[in-house]
């Protein structure tokens, strides 16, 4: 009888501690990288006056184009290392009607790390 009670108590204790957040760090979580990985040197090569072909050659194809036309390109990189919070870098390039780069928006600004 005592053996059964110890077994039941151990099973209940195991179930109660299985959901604890202290055990969460023990479980392996891979780093998740999604989108266009850009470095500060890549972004520094981009300047207004470049054509769409020159930008595509320098940075590669964008993750998203403007759904209402081809005047805005979005380069998005999202990274979630293991058990840490996700970070996201967004580079927005705007072109005029002739395909020349007119505006570069970098959110949040890429820094040398």
C-alpha cells in the first residue's frame, strides 16, 4: 500500500512540475531566422538615384513588393534566438514611376554589432 501511495505522489508531483517555467530553458529551441539578412555594409551601398535593377543586384530580391504597385520594396529580417525575444529589421525602399530610388527608410536602424 505504501508503494502505491509513493508512486501516486511521485506521479502527481511530476505532473505539477512538468508545466513549470524553470524547465523551459532545459528544452532546446533552435534559432529562427526569416527574411532578407542585411548587414550595415549592404545598406551603406544603397543610395538615392539607383535603379531597381542596381538595388536588386546589391541586396537581392525583396521579401515583399508593394501590393498596389511596384514602387515600394520591403526587405524584412526577423530573428528569434532560442529562448530570447524576437527582433525585426525592416528596410523600406521607395522608387519613382521610372524605377529610380527616391527614399530609404531603415527601421530600426542597423548598427555594427
